[in-house]
């Protein structure tokens, strides 16, 4: 607990902590704290528990079913949930397409989709990247051609996280081939159960399969699923990326990893003494803890600006870079704490049902998967190198 917290803050923190302690299902908590695989239904279950309490959308305005909390309350909520072992609230609906629909969607779209995001009746995924369009997103080629009252969509998306669990995808599509590439892009909502949508898994370094290729062959999409105006999707795309990058900043993950790091450093020995008593290792923990604190305050500053209706641009890139660097540093320190026990990577041991033996006997093998998994944070949402370009452009104009 932060000693400088006001009585109101302490009351709020205690209320959240009490609720999470009482309502977070123990099987989900065990998976999260053990770095085990979390299933679709686990995320949905927790989201519904939060939503019943009125906490389904911490960052949405009250009139849209959100909490109306300020930045400090949201940060505290995230910290209490993550440290107690709650799974993250999936960002694709809540922090990506939800805010887009609130800002750019028609009344019909808002009424249809927003309540289903809160209850997770719809699982959304993000169809931005393509095999030839990652950092250079504006060069995307998936086309949507108007035919009577539908768009016919053809193309391929890639690296689509959780597409295998999703029933809706928000896609950037090309609706005009001429002119500046950014000016021919539209933002479409596509029902994944439509004929012509095919999902193919991609295996990643940690032997997980959270990412996919999505093929769109002659998929008919009602015109009513266009968000905003045709060919004006680039503005929406950038608005969404700002929200995505702030989410990737991952303060909850940082705090959970920090708590775990300190626990492990207390229990793992070095030359007969707990590792945390080693001055050099302790210095590294202190440094990363200071980084987490500074990151938290930067995030709250940016969230307050957003809440006041100001758009954040380069700030989102800074937060994304710092958040991913800190998460990677924490996972590195965790690996060092566990020493040789952390090295064997046994993918099947990540399933909660796994009954076999691991090298250490107390769950440290899952650290390798966590370490490998967190390598991707500096890539998705736009690579850190590209974020540095965006920051430089914001500071120096178009010189770089
Ligand atoms: C685990 C994971 C999940 C993802 N989930 C999704 C998702 O759900 N939906 C989605 O749409 N996308 C998703 N992505 C895609 C992600 O956004 C892209 O991978 C990312 O934008 C980079 O694009 P790319 O892979 O095509 O790499 P490239 O653009 O080909 O870049 C390759 C390398 O070149 C560097 N580079 C490129 N251009 C520049 C430049 N101008 N200056 C300096 N360096 C440069 C990059 O930093 C990178 O190191 C995901 C990616 C990963 C790894």
C-alpha cells in the first residue's frame, strides 16, 4: 500500500480488493498466478462477474455502461485485480472497438454492439496487419467493393490475436485504390461466422497459438457495418491505436510481475542466503520498481488527458515503449531468480490439468513461457522502433 494514499483512496482500494478476494474464482486465480494457460471461458467468466458489479468497463463513461472512474481509480483497480491473480480484461472490445464505436459509430451500432462487449457475448479481434502491411499499415490491400447494399471483401489479415475465439473482427479495408493510400481506407465490422471467413493458427515461440491468419474470400458485409465514413477509416485506425498502445503499457502486468519477482527473490537462495539479500540483485529490483512507479504516474497523466477529451499521440507511443521494456526486464529478472529451473520449457505443463513432473517441482518452469511470451510486446501494437519514429516526428516535425 502507498503510505501517501488519501482515506478515499484507501477505501476504494479496500473495496476493490475485498470484491476480488471474494469473487475471483480460485481456479482462474491459480492459473493466472502460476502463469498457466487461460482459456476463453475464464476471460468471459471474470468479465461477467465484473460486469454484474458494474465494473465491466473501467474506462468507459457511465452513460455507456462504464464506471466513470478517474485515472487514479482505474490504475488502482487494475493493480488490485492483477496482483490478486485476475485475468486481464480483453482489450479488443473494451479498449479498442468500444471507444471507436462511442466516438465514431452510429446510434444503431452503439446500441447493438456496446452492451455485448460488456458481457462478452461478442469476442472481438483486430484485423489490421497483413502479410505486406505491418509497420507500413497504410499499404494494406484487403479490398471491399460495393455491390448493391453490401461490401464484398477479399484479402488476408495476419497476426490476428485470438481470431480463433472471436465471432467479430474489426478490419481496415481498402475502398479506394487511387490517391494517397491513407485516404482510401475504411473501418468495417465483419461477422466471423459469415461464409468466406477462414482462420488458420500460427504457432509462436512459446508454442502457443494465440495468433492467426484470417482469410477473407468474397465475404459479404452489410453497408450498415461501416463505421464512420467510407475512405475516412485512417483517422479511426489511429484513434484506436492510441487506445491500444496505452493498454499495452500494461501497468497491471508490471505490478503483478514485480510482486512475483520479490516473492521469488525472497525464497530462492544464493550461496545460502535469500537472493533478495544480494546487494547487486536487490539494486536491480529497486531500479525496476522505480521504473514501474514512474511508468504508473505517466500512464495516469495520459489517462487524465484522455478523460478530459484531449487526444494523446506521441504519449501513447512513449507509454507503449516503456511498458514493454519494463515487462521484458521483469520477466528477465524472474528468469534469473529461478536460475536453471527456469530454463526447461514444457508447453504441456502450462495446462492446468497437467499431472506430470516438472524439473523444479514448484511451477518455475512456467517462467520460460512467460519470458518468451513477453518478447512479443515490443512488436505488437506497432513495433518499438516505429514508435520511436512517431515520437521523433512529433518532436521534430517531419524531419526524420
Ligand atoms: C504476438 C503478436 C500479436 C499481434 N496481434 C495483432 C492483431 O491482433 N491484429 C493485428 O492487426 N496485428 C497484430 N500483430 C501485428 C503487429 O502489429 C505487427 O507485427 C507489427 O506492426 C510489425 O509489423 P510486421 O510484423 O509486418 O513487421 P515489419 O513491419 O516488416 O517490420 C520488421 C522490422 O523492421 C522494423 N521497421 C519497419 N519499418 C521501420 C521503420 N520505418 N523504421 C525503423 N524500423 C522499422 C520493425 O521495427 C521490425 O523490427 C501482432 C503481432 C504479434 C507479434
